[in-house]
């Protein structure tokens, strides 16, 4: 069974240019949910964004786990209609076992992220 | 090695297919009919290990296998009672080229594709991999050794499934002991003794037989078993006594998969791409075994004007059974060619080509996921009965809804409202954008204030309701219903993208927890929790409550003093427990939806989707006071309201009272005498009023809304809402 952990994240809605230019910490994984939205792990409490109307939310409502590329491939094959991206690093998002899921494919590991309200159901289905 | 057929163990040999094993023991499938051993016909179906409709020619015998033939009415019986299918695993595979069939042409096609650098997936029925359908994509769905495979193909699907043999159509073709030539060869190779064999048409190899030429006129036999065949040699009918009849009547392509992918990159190769042999026009006998369609049915439907292949299929159901036309299609084409002097193409093929179990058909499918709030476990610990509500699990009651109700009315109570929609709109165009979205005069909302609003569609119908809360001139918080937040978010994003609006939108419904604190002792409880000064009604602001940073909203849905405390999800449990601790001596109890739906109804508050219909305008639900037609900005639905507001009202959502503790049902009809005048949308027994109160749709009668009506045989009276605390003094306290 896949056991996920609560993540401390920062969620940002801002202009694409501001998101591109933001100075994230070196260890940050930045998942661009949309051109104007980023989910950053771990949380970036000191981040400044060059958009005075940006919405920056310290968000504890995501759960995730790092898995091996082989495990990620198995999850995708069993529970997902789309194919893992070939070029790394990469990100992908869509329904996995019917639950909205985001993947960050690093070169040697893969981060699986879901909204925490679905954590129990996701673990059960996977 | 033995398997069990109809309760009797029978021996079999290594490598035997189930059909071979049965015939080796002189046991025929009870459906009768010509056997093909190629998986094409429906004549060897049986129930195997509890699974109906198994082609016994395609399944290897195994020790202890349980087989039930009872195939007496054309089909094996389906299981009785409730059957909960075993879960079947699914697998999604991706390739450039999929090749279905691994005979000579299939192997050649796969080799060619691989040599061209393509990623190829092959399906081989002899390896237990059976394609059952091709869908848009193209997507090939296959049953493969206990799993379901979903093969996503980027370039091409190649169908190399070979050809099927043509079955005989003549009276008596349902008798056992008739075989196609290929079937006879397979059985002979397996050492099955077919007795005295008469062969008609192309003769089989490896089978000792007497060959006769001519047209098969009928099969004769006793006890369901063939004993002779009558063949017309061009002049007279000749009868040949036999134990078995072997027919070699030609081939037609197994191309159902190609036909169902006719507008997709799907092509057939090898025998699957060949032209079909066309047998002589059937004169009598069963044409479609699956649906029991004989030549007389074809004559009947032809005489009634059904002259096209697709119409004949629909008119008779020939070709819609478990073999999907593999047996009848060449004969149908021959029949129509004979009658209409034109050879018609085969009918359309559609998934599935094979019967599947419920477990297989549902492999990889999921019901809509239900979300859990951060307080889910707290609710369970408190004994809550959880219900699905707006895609969330929510507490319906903690065991005693009346106690929860009275805690709200007389003490203090908390409720998990983290499921409510919470969206932030920010940006220089936030105000004009929201003016466009809402019929309310957004510009008149002052910073730190909230306003109850409706969300309308272009037709002026109510989609959702909630609050607009102003944080600054360029930033607003929107509160929406639990079930409506996702749709409303898309609605907002669509309109933001469609106009010249420089706004940022975030749906933080799942990111924030929210607890509603309500009841006459709410201010006392929150004072203890750190809110130094009570907030005024419909105000909002930031505060630290029980050590948790909250955005606090003063409002009311219950009719009592109420606050919503929005907070980071990680602090939900801490805040929930702290409030329960601090309110112990104030009589605090959590309340669930059962109590809430009654509390809100006493106040006449509507629930969108329950009390409203798809054609509910603000005027029909008596909320036209919320619409500012002349606010100086166009809004979604305004043009429609200009027109519909000029039309005389036909119905309204109104309140009813009934002097009884008996609760009518939602949906109960409303009557004036013998005339139907409406129906109930919400109802409750009101403990504090000691009567039943309701909302319902009431139709105008002669320009007036009736006052005295009958509901469930009892007199009821239309009254103004709210039913309780009409001055809202308690909510504003």
C-alpha cells in the first residue's frame, strides 16, 4: 500500500512572468498547475512574487510521497490512461484511479501529490 | 486429470481444450449446432467455474474445473440472485502499433512494424489475450489472462484475426454432430473419433470420411444427435446415414474489429482482409443461432419492407447475439443478394465482440471519489453517521438530532463547514469582474463587509448562492455551496478568460478548514477562545481563535448568532477540540446536517438544487430583492431577466405551515380541492414552533397564489417566511 504524508506547500496564483521569475529555494519542487498557478513544495514562507495582486497561500491541504520510477510507472499503468513523459524532469497531472493527481518526475524519483481530502480514498484505490 | 461436467468427473488429456475433453468423453454441448473450435460460433457455450457464456473451445481444461452445460434455451442461464463480481485488475499500455492476432500475417505485420522502429504490442488469443473491442483513440480493449488491458495506440491497429468458416443453414442444423472442416481436423488431431463421417463441400484433411457433393437440404437425427444428412446432387435428394457431418462451405473474414474501427487507423491483413465467400441463399432452417432467427423470419421482414442489412439486423436482432454475426452474416448477405440482386456490405460492428463479466467490464473504473474533511476522524470518534453530500463525506447526525438542534437554539454548537466553496478573486479588475458575475451591486460592499448573493446563468436562472466578502478594493473572498464550488470555479474562470479582466482566481475550498460556531452563547465561547470583541453581523476579519490564525466571518444560516472560522487545514483538529473544551459548561455539542437542514428551514433559507429547479429565477424564489437591475453594470442573466420579469409569474417558491408533528415528504404534492397546485421541496417538524413547516413550489390559480391547500390529505396554510424570528433579532444579536 502506498502511504502518503501531509505536505507543507505554498500555492501561488500570479502572472506567468511573476511565477517564472520567483526565487524559490534550491530544494523546491515547483509544479505549475496552470500557467498562472504554482504549487511549491516545501512551503516558501519568505517568497516574494513580483505581482502585487498575487494570491499566495501557505497550503497544508496536499499529501504526497516520493516513489521510485518503477513504482510510478506501475501506478500509471494500473490506474491511469496517460503515459509518463519521456524527457525528465517533467510534471504531469490528471486523474489517477479517478482522483486528481499531480506527478513530478525527477531523474531518479517521482513525487506523487494529491489533495489531502482524497488521501484515504487514494491509498485505498492504489 | 479430471474435470467436472454437470456434476460428473471426466478425464482429459494434457493440452485438451475444454470442448475437446468433453467430446473425448462423448459429451456434446447441450446447445447443439455446428461446432467450429475456432471461437467463432455460439454452439459450445457453457458455464465454467461460475462464469456463463464461456466458449469451451477456447479454454484449456484444468483439474477440478466445474462445467455446467445446461444450455437449453439458446443461451446458458445467467447466475441467480445478487452477484458481486470479483475485482479484475486493469493495465494501461501504450504503443505505436497494436497487432491483434499472431498467425502468419500477424507475426509478419508485427515484425515489419518493429523493423521500422515502432513500439509494438501483440495480442495472441492462444496466449490468453483476446481483443474484445476497439474504441476511439484508437483504444484496444483486451481480456488477457485474468486482467483487462487498455491499449492506447498512437499510430495503427492491425487486425490479423484470420477467417471464420461458414456454418450450414438447413433444417436440423441445431443437431449435435455437425462440424466445420477445420473443427473436424482439430478434433481428429486430438484423437477424437467422429465415427462415420459424411463430408460436404471442401473435404477435411486427416479425417476418414465419405465425401458427397451437392447442396445440404436438411440434417436428420434423434435425441438431438445427427444420424443422416440429405444432400441434393442437382437432381434428387440423397440421404446419407452417418455419425457426424463435416461441412466445408467456405470462409469469411474475422473482421469485426476492423469494422468497428472503420473511421480509425485500423486495417486488416491476411485472411481478415479477404473477401467473404457467399454461400447459397438459405432456403430453410436457423440462420442466426444466437437470436433464433430462421429463414421464415427473414421472409417476413423482407415482405414488410426491410431490405437493407442494417434494418434486417434491427428488425430481427440477427447478428446481435453472443457471436455478433459470425454465424449468420454470410447467410444474411446471401439472402439479401438473392432477394435484392445486390450484395450488401456487412452490418456495422460495435464493441464488444465477446461476452465479458461484470468484473471485467468494470475493471479500472471507479465511482466518484468522495472527499473527507480534515475533521473526518473527529466526527467518526464522536459517533457521527456520515453521509455523501456535495461530493463530501459529512456528518448527518451524531446520534440525536434534536439534542443537536436545541444546542444551536438554546446553547452553542459547532459544525464542520470546511466543505463550503471558498474562492478568492484578486486583481485590478476584481470589481468589474464581480459586477459582471453577480446581479448584486458589488461596488456598494465596503471593505470588511459581506453580502449574500445569487449566481445566475445567462438565462437568469439561479445556479448557486453564497457570500461576497470584500478584503480590499482589489481582493474579494467568495463563499459558495459545498456542491457548487467546482462548477462555480469553472464558471468564474471561463468568464475571466472571456473578458478583458485582469484577475487572479484561486479555489481554496480544499485548502482551508472552516468551523461554524452558532447559538446564543457563541459570543461567550469565542470570547473565551480569544475573540475580544464580537463582530457585527455580515462583517469579517482576521483573528486568532484558540491559538489558530483564522479569517472570521459573522453571518447566519441557522438563525442564531453565527461565525465561520476559516483556518489552515492543518489546524482544524486543534481548533475543533479547543472549541469543544472551552464550551463544555455552555452546553456545546457538534451538530450535523440533519439538524442544520431543519434549523435553516425554520428561517426559510433555501438550499440551491433542493428548493430550486433549473428554471428558478430570483423572482420565482422571492429573491428579486437581491438583483439590482440598474446597478450601472451589465451582469450575467440581466438580458434574460429583463424579458422574464415582464412576464406574469406562473409559480413561486413559498412557505407552508401545518399544525401537526407529522412531516410530509419532500416531493409531496399540494392540492386545492381536486386541483394539483404544486409540490414540497423541503419540510421539517419545527421543535421550537411545534408544527410542520415547509417550502414548496406553488402555481398561481386565476392570478392568485392559493392560501389554503391540502398536503398529504391534511390542511396546510401558505405563510410568509421566515417561520422563526422574522425580525432576525437572534442572528444579529
